[in-house]
C-alpha cells in the first residue's frame, strides 16, 4: 500500500554555489562518503550532487517529515544496472525512486510503500 509520495526539483547551479561557499562542510553534512565519491568521480559532480539532494528532500516529503531523520541518513545508490536505489537504515519501507536530469535542474519523485 502506498503511504506517501514526494517530489523535489533542485537547481544544479544552486548546489554548485553552496559547495563553493561551504565546501567540505556542506558535503559532509548532507551526503554520505559513497555519494560524495560517486559524484566527484565525474568531471562535473554537481548534477550528481543535485540528484542526491533532490532524492533526500523527496524522501523526507514522502515519509511526511519524520522527526530524527537527517538528510545524511538517506543514501542514493546505483544498482549494477545503473538504476537508482534508496537506502535508509532503520526504515522498513519499500522506496521507489525516479530521477530526471535537464541541463540546469534535477527532479526526483519518490513513492513509499508499506512492507506487509
């Protein structure tokens, strides 16, 4: 059964500017080491960071803003086939995600299902 839906859109330029202003402090507060490593393995890390940020915000919306859940606890990974997967320790829900990229923006849609 669907428990929640969340969507978020993020400006790639906004993420770049935040990184330029706050650097590693921003990265380490929001992203996991694996997310940072993956994003910076590309020549332009900012679309990848923006996608991960959009997913985190969409998850929070879909879960109806659970208290105590930080953005860093929500991790976007790529499966071996390249499809996105969300991992959250301690959350026993099925979380489906869809991402779309455009030159300047990334959008994420998340559906949370209860596991019966």
